[in-house]
C-alpha cells in the first residue's frame, strides 16, 4: 500500500521499519519539529525522523503534507497531536493504541494500567476519528501484564506485538472495524507530582509507582529516586526505615528499597547507598 506515517518517539520506530520491510510505499513521514534539549545545544530530531532519514523516506513536520501524498492510508503511532478534521476527511487513518479500549483512552495507557493493577492489556489498531481514541477497532491482541513488569518492560512488549499485528493487518484489505463497547476510562498524563511516594499508601501501590518509573522520596532533606523495590508483608510506620535499614514502612506492609539514586549521583544498590549514607533504623523518608 502507499502509506503516510505519523509518529514521534522511540516506540513508533519499529512499526515504521517493519512496514518498509514488508514492502509498503511510505510516501511521507510526519513527526514533530526538531527540538533543543538544552541551552546552546543543537536541535535534535525525533527518533522517528532519524529512522525515516536512515530509510531514505521523505520527512515533514506539517500534517497537511499528507494531503498531496497520494496515500491510500495513514498509519499513526504515538504521534502526540490530534489530527485535524480536513486531513481525516482526505486520508483515512488507523492508529495503534496500547490499551484494552475503551479502557484507558488517552496519553498514558501503559502507566495507568500498571497503576490500576490490571492483569491484562491490549494492542488495538483502530480508526482515527476527530475525538480522542474513540474510533472503531480493526484488530486487537491481548497482552498479559506480569506482576513485576515495569512500564518500560510492558511498553517494549506491546511495541513488539503491535508491530507484528500492524504488518499482518495491512497484508490484505482492512476488515470491517468493530465499534468500542463498554464504559470508557481515561489515562491522563502522569503529573510529576504524582511520582513522589506517599508512604501512607499500601506497599503494593507504591511498588506500582516505582515500576512506572521516576518515583522518588526524600532522605535527610534531599531527593532520593527509587528505581526498584520489593513488597514485604511486615508492617511498619509509614516512611520509617525498619531495623535492617532497607525496608520502609507503608500504610500496609513495607517496601524494601533495592535500587536508588541520590541527588547528583548514578543509580546504585541500596547496599552501596547505605555504605556511604549510613541510614539508621527509625529514620524518616519523605
């Protein structure tokens, strides 16, 4: 098929490469404009732009450029912008979404599924319409969520499944899509303030925040990121280090800190951190 491709981050790169490898004619790739990451630094291309240029594909930052591409279909993967009605009227589009639609429509379906303790999620390929993630579904594939999965682990697995599903779907004519059924829930973008660990929550809930990525607390007035942790059944006072100085009390159970990152330093094991900081039982976090 002659396609246009709209995507931006790393997760959108494998599907693009797979579509090209499958023999599809990608007329243009639309992605966000180059950005500067720091003051005085050179502008950097999005991961999708870098991959497209490597593949020798035309790249644009203007969605309207799909209008004259002569494409039969647009493929959208993590584009990050709503597509205007006049574009959708001219070029039919499908979108890859990582959730069990209509559950977790929106910006952070992987993270919200983890935080809710969902045991399963989905890859859906749906029609793009004018409202957010409401289109009928052409194909879906269920993906179990492992109890210890991080958001990064789950996202990588979903990308692999989505890539295969997309190639299979576009190998022939699109089937008739099936409208979404059920009560929708919304996966709002993670607010950085949510990532501060509230030790009054249950240990299993705090562990989910750690597995989402970016969770943090404070220790002796400085920020301490928590990259990995284990849930323990033993009770403890919320935020207080237990006798072994590795387990922290929570609202229900305890959380054993496995990998942490003090301000201005690289991630390290709790043992290495403790050898330098010498935390004592009874000290407060948060």
